[in-house]
C-alpha cells in the first residue's frame, strides 16, 4: 500500500512540491503543474502533457530536453481542471504554438479540450493528440475508444524530440499522431494498488492468478488467467501486440517493458530476456529498448509491454537524446540554470471583483452559503461510502473529490458573502472554486453547472421562482452538454434529469430530491455506457452510480436546508 503521506487529500500536491524542491535546476512549479526551468527558444513548439498523479515518472518526471516542456498534474488518478491546464500551457507557451498530449479518458479530454478552446480564443494555436495504445480496452475496429497507458511515453518522447529539433506545430502534431498510430500496449496485474490513506487495494487478484488487460488508474484487468512463468507471460504480451501490428509496419520497433509500481527491476530483466528472444524470433529488431518504471499506477504489481513500429523518421526521434529528472537517453551536460529576467511568466487573468448591491440579493447569498455548508457536511459524512461505490468500476476517488469540491465551494461562498456579493456572484464563485479544487469529471461538471445556474440569477434582487427554475434547467443542460451523457448511461444525469423535471413541474426542492434519490437507486440495475466505468460494465451491475448517488445526497441536503412550511 501507499504508506507515506501526511494528508491523503493533498498527496499529489505534496509529492509535486517535493519533486520540484529536489530538481530546481530542471523544473519550475506553476499553478497546476510544472514547466522546464529554462524556457524553450522563442518560437519553438511547446509540448504539454499531463493527467492525474500516481503514475510517476509520468507525467511530471518527463519534463526536459528531448521530452515534454510542461506537465499538468491532477489529483491521484484525477484529471486536471481546465484552469490548471490553462495555467501550465500559458507558462510553457513560447510563441510557436502548443501541442497537448494526454491519455484517452473522458475527464482528461474535457479538461484539456476546454483549455484548448480558451487558448484558441486568445489567439494561441493549440492542438491535441490523444493516446490510444491499450489494445485490451477496445476492439481494433474501435481504436478511438481505447485507453492511453504506457504508450504515452513513446508518443511524448517522439513529440518532444521533434519539437526540440525545431519542427513547426503542423509537423510536431503529425509526427505525434503517427507515433500514436504505430504504438500498441498490453498490460497485466498481479495485485491492485492502494490509494493514499486507503486500507485496501482498489482490486485484488486471487492467489495464483493474473489480471489481463489492466488500466493505470486502478482499474482491474478485463479477465483473469493462471499466473504464468516469465516466458509464458512474454508469449502472451508479444503475441498479443504482434496480432495488432500496424499495416505496412517494418521490422524495427522501439520497446518499453514497463513496471507498474512494485514489480522489481530484476523481475523485469528476467522477463526482458524472454520478450527480446520472442521479438527477434518474430523477425523484429528492438531499437534502444527500455525496461523500468516509466508509467506506473502507485504501488500496483504488474507490467506492460509497449511496441512502437518505427520508420526512419520515428526512429530518429525515438533515438534522440533526452534529459529529464526521471528519464535520460545519452544525457547531455546541462548548463546551470539561471533565471532569465527577459522572460515574463504568463499568469491566469483573474476577473475583477464584482459584488452585488441589492440587500435582498445579499441576503439570498448568505442563505446560499449556508446551503453549501449543509452540502459540505453531508458529502463529508458519506465520503467513504461514495469511494467504496466508485471503486467497484472506477478508481475510488469520487468521495475524496466531492469532499474537496464541496469544501472549496462552501469556503468561496462564505468569502463572497463577507465581501458583500449578491446571489449571482456568490454562486458563480462557488462553482469556480468547486471546479478548481474538486478535480475530475465531477468537479468540472459541478463547476460549470453552477456557473450556468448563476447566470440565471441577479446581484440586484433575491431569486424569483422563475429564475430558480431557469437556473436548475441551465445547470442540467450544462451537465448534459459538457459530459455528453444521456439518461440511461448510468451517470449523474440519471439522477439530475428527473430532479430537474420534477422541480420544473412542482417548484418543490423536496419532491425533486425524492425523485433524484429514487433515480439514483435505480442506476444499480443499469450497465455503464459512458466514461471509464463502461470498460467494466458487468462489475457495476447491482451497484448505483457514484455520481448519481452523490447528486441525490446533495439534493436532499438542499431540500432540508430550504424546506418551507408548504413542503
């Protein structure tokens, strides 16, 4: 298990702080992540990578020459917020455009996608390459649905080398897409990982068994087989990847034999003997292969094998020198880093303070802060339950994320009230705080949803029934639009849709909360059709959706806080 931590909720932030303190000559911390300590040459493309913490050396250990320029760092197994992505991207941008490289997960896509749209509006050319190397997560015909796992290292290595060579953005993007198209990975697990503060692993593999096709966020394998010898495991991994070789691929391959957190180096060396022999027996030539821990999953016991089929262009970038804190290839002697006063650090522009002037609206804002306090308490009381439910098919982080989000929203609302803000501004600030600190898909959905709700209110007067009804509808529409989910997909939308419909009809928070609770319980009979949970759909049968469950809890807290005599 993960044994060393202070506060489990701040594990990712604390780890990043220690890393930056250890490598001040290589990386510089910014809001949301890290960038190279020495900025790239003006006009060069900046490669920005990232995702949740828990995968070190990926992602923040791979910052440096020959690799990425910056990494956005979310919570443990939690995608970073759009705000974090924006902050890191702006700090890394040197005038040549930005290339985002991240794994194919719904939360990562939402965070990076929203930031990319904002950057483009600001006149910054920004592109994205999504890594889809995990052959176990979807059939070959559904490549776009596959997860990104250790193959992200190959794509990052190639893209970073191309950018350092001075290639323009169009070329860096093309080369990175080619790398992803020619990269395949397959992983196995011998035991699950344990989140900081957790007492049990997210999943367990029975003694004498091995999970085949695991993810890197604590997801169990898609099937279990007898624990094989190293030679038999090499056969499983190599044959699985060769069966999906890209069309027209040549014989030269870059190789990564990757440990997932607690598989020792000597075990990897034993396995490499068998992998290498089988690759050469199949007519392939490993080119500067790597064996070690580069994309981990906390303390998971397991390995993955990645192949990138090389042409002359990709081989040049695969073999190019790299010098990062966690990975070096023919490392070059570095010039001591010195602050460059000519380079200004771009910072996120914070909106000017806006406070309401209407007495009734300020009173409504005070009531809103009290409601957020009730929401914060009920979520904290049920955090462990939400985590257990989420761990059935996910990473078990939903409870912790909701605790962080609701606490941030409550604190932001109280600060807004003390500053004299009205209802609209108070709700908007609470939403922004929730999105910024809550993290993950839920944090983004609640944050953008509350922002949409706030847009229907006023800072000049108390909310009317019509405005509250419009606000609930706007919240629901925002969540559906941002998530892409629909009723029946086994998501928060399954509880939110009946809540919004009942409130529109009756105007009763109590009746709407009852509808949400009934619908949330009903998700236990649904198979996940959206997001990461769909990859383990059968495991989720009989268990309610954690997002729907937390929404119902919050709806009940709101109803209790605002209950009128008529209800």
